[in-house]
């Protein structure tokens, strides 16, 4: 068994909507960092047709979920063509070269690939500052994002977990800021977001303007539960 085959055996099965959610999160992250690839994907439709390319967006429109794809039959020579289709038409998804996004597509089962460099504590805080600046612009209110890890566990694995946790928290807050209610709640009730690792299970609380999101020692997976926890805290 090759190393790539071994990695693939660790991928879990998930519903298509969950996989699309991962691809959408990767697209959002790619806008923030050129180092984040969005894998080339083939979307197999119920009518028998295939659409290949890179996911650009997925959103609700008039009661329907619509998927937007930058289409290309050739990964290395793409044209500025896009395709819209409704989620109800989707039957299956093939993610090509899934290894490039193994940590995301494995929903946390694969945390660090062999040979992958871990971020430094300084680069983590710099990323947190960049995300705080983006969120402040979205809600029209100054916001800080701080990170906290136990001193005795600041290793490569912890920093990789913190990166994923930080990006997930920012992704959820951006989604919430996209609605008037969410924007109002964030702007009026939150002045600081504190992202931390702790021995306790995942936990979210809001206290005196500080929204604390604590990730436990388990691998960090999808953000659906996190979205519900943060929304409830607000």
C-alpha cells in the first residue's frame, strides 16, 4: 500500500451536503491565503451529466440551494466559464487529488500530513489579527481575536489544531455577520473572541463581551455544531 493509499483509508464517509460544506470552507480560506488549495472536483448529476471544476460558492436562493462551479474539462488550462446547478440535482461527488485537502476532507481524522510544516505561534496570532480586521469591517465594530494554548502542549499538532479551530470560528462568525440579526448581535455583544485549546470538550460561552470558543484535545472536524453553539451563545 502506498502512502497516498494509506491516507485515503482514513477518510470517513459523509453526506454530500457535508462534503460541499468542506469545499465551500476551503474556497473561503483560499481567498484569504493562496496556500490553501481548492481541489478539482467532478459533480455527478441525477440526469447522468457531469460537471467538473472548482467550487466557487453554495447559497440559498428563493428556497433552493444553488451550487456555483468554475467549470473546466482540463485542470491545467481553465477558461473563465461558470455553471450553476441546484443541489437537488446532485447525485455524487468525485474529489480529484483529495490528498491536497486531506485534513479538511477527512473531517479531522487526518490532522497533520507527513512533511507538513506547522505554523509558529507568531504566525497564528498574525492570522488571528487578520481575521479580526476582516470581521471588524463586516460588523462595523472593533473586534479582537486572541488565541490561547496550554503552555505544556504548544507543539506542532496543537498549532495545527489551532489553525483549523481559528478558521472555523472565523468562518462561522462571517456567516452570522451576513445577516442583520447576526451582525447586530456581534456588534453589540462581542468585543473579543478568544479561541483556545483545553482538556475539556468543545465549549462556547459569552461573558462580559468575550466570546470564548474552547476546543478539546480531540481532532477538530466540521463546523455545523460549532455554528449552532456560537449562535446559541449570542
